[in-house]
């Protein structure tokens, strides 16, 4: 079994991302190797649990653990304090103590909420990420961001809390609905657009293979995305500087999600819209050529992702942007692409002018 190991180097909080095909059944042995003990609480949702919980449970029990499940409703709309309390209820009901641990089995919503529960339950117990969607495998499972949404903004409540390990089995992508899968591809584009021009070219050249879920192309895309993110996180764990670059496409993307109440677009779709608009803004500021902008537009289109901002008044967009976590000192930190494969951070104080570049409010 060929397993790739990618280190997230954070000193005493360092951990490995294990990536391979058909490796989910090895999670029990991984937990033993990490020295974890006590009860294993598997947090999942109504979509993923029927597919993969038994594999995880059997592996944990074979390794000598007591495994319990906490099953949540599926969807971004449930990433809130009410659902978070369902996790706490399950942990209390199963009598988990500080010697126990959590496994997050599912996509980004599960990973974020289970991670936040782990960070806060009994003031912190260990957890492991078992991401089952492409989006979570290449982004949210790596880096220690955990949390929930607030009605007035995405991920406004949370904590930085690193997992003990991330185990990525790309076979779980076989059961992922097509729209969810393409959403994950949208997040992958981000890494190439602002951090690795050669990777962006790889994505352009392998659109058909990626859409066909070719395992070799997938392994490369997921591994490269994780390696890029791991390097950025190692340099800036708590998003005080360079880590903000990972928000390319997310500023307007989060606004789209907020305005549509997390029901109109999947996260990667919203990010795709945000990247197309960010490229437009980057071109306006002179950071990228019309050709560079065209390449980003073309790749987003080839992957079957949306590009246009939904129709809301400029005032609504400005309100959503004003609650963005990257707003500091009365200015919004906006991530631009400098050509393809590099970036420029731009402090924006005139949200109206920014929106006009995107055709909002003209």
C-alpha cells in the first residue's frame, strides 16, 4: 500500500498528512501509533456515516478502542451553535474524558465543527481528521482552523486547534456527488493561481483526467495542494501574515455564501466566483495581464464552475464584506493574483469602488 506522508511542521504541534488509496481501514493502527487512548468518538453526518462509519468502527475496535458515533445533519446550513451542542451532548452521553479523542469523518463542515468541539470539550482533547470530500482533503482538514458560522458571517466563531493527524483516502471521492467533487476542484485552483504556476499549468493540462477522477491525477493534485498548504501553515499558523494568501477567492466567495444563506452555492463554487472576480480586480490594479485573467476564467469554466456574482445590491455586498475576518484597521485585506503563481495583498478601504470593478453598483 503506497502511502504518502506530508509533514505539517509546527514544532511540538507537528503532524503528518497520510495520503493514499484504500487506507481508511488503517485508522485504528494510526491511532495506536500516535499513542491515543480512551473512547474514540466518530463525528460524522447522515450522508457519510452510512458509507464509511463501519470501516472506521471496525478498524478502531480491532485496535482495541471503544468507538461511539455522533451523527449530525448534513450541510453548511447546520454549521452553527445548535448543531455544535449536539456534538457536546453526544460526548457527555458517552462519558468521554480527557483521555478520549475525536475523529472527524466527513467534509469541511464536519471537520470544522468536530475540531472546534475537540478544542473546547473539557478544554481540549485530541482529534484526527478523516476528510471524505475533495474540498476538505485539500483545504479545511489541514491547518487547524476550526469553528462554526454566525448568522452575520462565515467562521466568525472558532479556534486554531491542530489535529494529531490527517488521513486522506482518495477512494472516498468515488461516492462524492459530481457537484461536490467539482466544488473541491475549485479550491485546488487557488493553490496554483497564487502559489504555484507550474501546478496551475498541470491543472490546465489535466482537466479531463481530474473530471474523470483519475486516481493518479487526483493523488498528485491532492498531494500538491496539501504540501503547499502545509508549507504556508508552517510559516504562519495563526494567519498573522502570509497565511492570508490562502483566502484568495474567499473574500467575495464568503460574501456570496453569506448573502445566499449558505444554500445557493457550495463553498468551492463560491470560491470559484470569488477567484474570477479577484482576477478581474487584480487586472484592474495592474497585477496581472489580461491573458493571466483569461487563464483563470478558462480553467474555472473548464471545471464547470460558476463565475458570475449573484444579483444583490452593492449595499448588501458591502455589509457582508464588512464582517469579513480579514477586516482590520478599517480596511479589507484583499488577495490579488500577481500573474499566475504569485500574489499581492492589497488593503482596500473603498468597498464601493472594489464592487464597481466587479460590475456591482454601476
